[in-house]
């Protein structure tokens, strides 16, 4: 099988948190913008473009998870268990 790179995302840091949506109509990748901030980047995998930047917390993000439909993202940091539920669409 010949594998080829379709696109790339540059991520700052080695302790990056990732979440992947599994919705039937869309596909998103959420990843931390930096290991030192509470910013999360939302990337549209179908259209191959950054959707938005979310300033979720003042402290670093420790966990993220999409709901089953892939349209809501829960983001947690050390100072607050879950502060934000971001509507993706």
C-alpha cells in the first residue's frame, strides 16, 4: 500500500492533548495550541482547514472529549474540572 501525506498540522510542544470527533456528517480534530496555555485549536479534517481557536482555560488543558455526535467538545484543566462545552458547528 502506498501511503501519502494529505496535509500536516504544526503543533507546539511534546505533551499535546488530542480529541477526534466521530460524527457522521463532520470530522474534527481538537488539539492544544501550547502545553502552557488553555487554548485549543479546532481543525476541520474534511475541509482541511482550521475552524477556530478556543480560549478555554487560563491554565493548561489536561483532557478533551467530543460527545458521540461529534458536535460538542468538553475541555478540562487542572484548576477547573470542566468549564466549557463548545458547540462545534
